[in-house]
């Protein structure tokens, strides 16, 4: 399946396939913790171990991907 792009990701809450996460901060924390443990969790899913500054910077980066499409592009 095709993974959606990140353009305008900050404008498209809620997140995840079931809408369980309401903010980008929640998404970053979810992945920072290595996801929720369950039998079908991919074995390569691991905690990111980001500190508070890195998490904030990641959320700010994702927010910077908002934009508008210009004519001809």
C-alpha cells in the first residue's frame, strides 16, 4: 500500500488509521515510546529515545511542511 506524504500533515488530525491520536505531539510520543505493545507489533519497532527538545523540534519540522500549491507546480 502507498504511504501518504507529509505535506500539510499538521492540518489533517486526527492521526493513525483509527484516529486515536489527536495531535502531532501525541504521534511523536507514540513513536518515541516504540508504539503500543501487542502481538502483531513489528519486531523492528523500537523506541526513538528522543529528548524533550528533539520531540519539540520534530513537531515543529512537521508543522513546517504546511504550504500552498502554486500554479504550474
